[in-house]
C-alpha cells in the first residue's frame, strides 16, 4: 500500500513539474486549458466510476472514488503535452496522437496489473479505454487549439514524420512495441 501511494505521489509531483514547464510559455492560456481538462476529465472519470465501469482501489486522498490528485495533475499534463507539441496539420496530428495514446494505454495497462491502481469492472475493457482516450485527447487538441495561440505552441515539424526522420523512427518504435505488447496482453488474458 505504501509503495502504491509513493508511486501516485511521484506521478503527481512529476506532473506538476511538467505542467509548470509547459505553462510558463503562457500561464493564462495553458492554465485555462489545464483547469478545463482537469475538470472535464474528473467529471468523466467520476461518471464512469458511478456507472461501475472501473474503480480505483488506491487513491492518495482517502474516501474519494477517483484519483483526484492525478486527475488534477497527470491528466492535464497529458493534454498540455499534446497541445504544445502536436504538429500543425491534422494529417500529422493523427500519427502523433497514435503514439501518444499508445503510451497512455501502456501505462494504464501496467497500472491495471502490476501495482493494481485501477480495476476494470463490467462493460469496460482495454479497447473501451483506448477509444475514450482517443476521444478525450482529440477533443482537447481541438479545444487547446482554440485556447492556446500558435506562437505559444512548439509543434513537431511535419517533415520529421517522413520516412527515416527522428519522429518517424520514434512513432514506429512506440506503435510496434505497444502493438506487440497488446498482443502479449491479449494472449495472457485469453
């Protein structure tokens, strides 16, 4: 139990530091995006917990059904990272978020099994979670695009995603490894 709470505390502190590093480029705009994503994410998470889709056996704040500290730190950090670094044009945003969502799902699946920080209940599985992460991240990409001006973003250049470039290599590494691990997970579950 102490190890799990220590892990949650580390994630919280790391997320605060990361969000501050990004928000320093425009505190007001990134702060508005941070707060909006935290509130919407927390409400969605609470709704899903109330519907008994999933639960959280360990939280930093006792007697709270959702990991409120992570919902107000780690989740907004993910949104800020996506908005800050996603490429300018939508055809390149899709591969960017493809790798991004795969990393999120890898972490979530790890937290599902090893430290058991999340537990899927009825009507919820990895595919449902994957779908909701896509919806959440793309909606907040659009919201963030309307809140944070272009000059305060640092998009990865589209040419970096072309064959043989660094973003192409990183994208393929992430996607291939996570798809392989997804197959391993499926084989283990079945």
